[in-house]
């Protein structure tokens, strides 16, 4: 057999394999719900599939994570993660019921089965992991610097060069001054009672920069470039994950797989659109080959 005929035979086999894969893929889609019924009888996975909708605990007042848009619709990155799960469960991202909860209820509502999962900009920690299971992280939060686009010292380099003349506002907490001084060691730190007042201090030019969440910086700078500027510095990484009831490996495995596929795999349309909309950035390109996950 010559090289040409060998290549033809190989291509025929390859096409047959692809055709078979298509048939198998269709069968998997049809039987997915039956397969999920193999989950443990008390698994949330089985409960959710039998119910026909996902119940998500979240908030409604913290853009870009969960908030009402101009049409009165609940949107945000947390809301999108719930829709990603519903798409994986039912091939329908709308099959989500939202339970509005106070941040203090994020763990109790999961452990008492009031919600199937909490998706509410929740920082993962070893202490919280003793009470709930966390999904894989779906965002890496941090502290960042927001400045004014018209300011002469709006970039991090100029804020750093300003030394003790640089003034920074931050929400009052026990570690606030140390957090800011870890990147701007000589600056003046102004601790303020509310996040709104932290930003107001910047807008009134009482400070040169505001130290707030990275997601807040990206949200405000992308939506209001004439009012806010991303100074280009972030630090203190914190992982955001969804909280699930402990002892339910089937449900945890499903959530982790669905989030991973949405962030790194082929079903990334919902995640990518939300990431761009809420943070003003394109997600990193995925490259087939070695898994950089």
C-alpha cells in the first residue's frame, strides 16, 4: 500500500470516528438526566433534577456581582454562575429561582437546605471550609487602587513616587492600614466608615486614590471612564467560590465540572460575556493542548 492510499484509509477511519462520536454525544445528551439519577438518594443533584429548577442564594445590592439593572432584572457575575449551572442541569439557563439573603445567611441557608447553593461573592477560607464545601474558584478577587482620570498622579507609579504626600482612602477595618502600606509604604491612609464614603473621598479629591476591591475598580473604570481610572495595581489575592452543603460529593463534583467547562472548556459563552460585561475585560484565550487550569 502506497502513502497516498494509506492517508485515504486513515482519513476514512477518522471521519467514521467523528461520525460515531456525534452519535455517542447525542446519546449522552439524551441520557444525561437518567445518568444523574445514579447520584446518592439524598444528593442535591438528584433533588434539583427532580424539582426542575435550581435554587440559588445570593444578594441584589453589590455590582458587579448581584444587582438590578435598569429594567429591574437581577444580573451580575454571581447570577451568571447560577445560570451556568442551570444550563448544565437543564440546558436552560433560566431555570433558576433566586433566594435573596443577607451575607450572614450565606452559610446557614446552605446547611439548612433553604438553598441548593450560595453564589454571593464569598471569599473562601479554611475556617469557612469547616462548615461548607466550596466549589472551585470562579474569580480571584483582590485589593486595587481607583484614581481620577484627570489627576496628575493617577497611576500606581506616580502614587508610589508621591511618598508621604499620597493620600489613600479605604474601608475601615483592623488590617486596613497594613494592607495599603504593603504597596504604598509611605502614604497617608484615611480609614472611612462606608464604601460609598471611601469613593466620595476620592471624588471630592480629599484623597489621591481609593483602595477597593479589584472587581469594583474594573466595574467602575469600564462603565465610567470619565470619572474613574484603574491605577494599575492589585494585590492580596482572595478566591471567590460557591458554597455547598458538606457530605455531598455528587453535587460538588457536578458544580466543579460545570464551572471548569464554563471557564476553561468549550461551553464558555455565558462566562465570557459576563466577564467582559462586568469587568470590562476579555477572558484569557484558551489554547488546546497542555491544560493550564
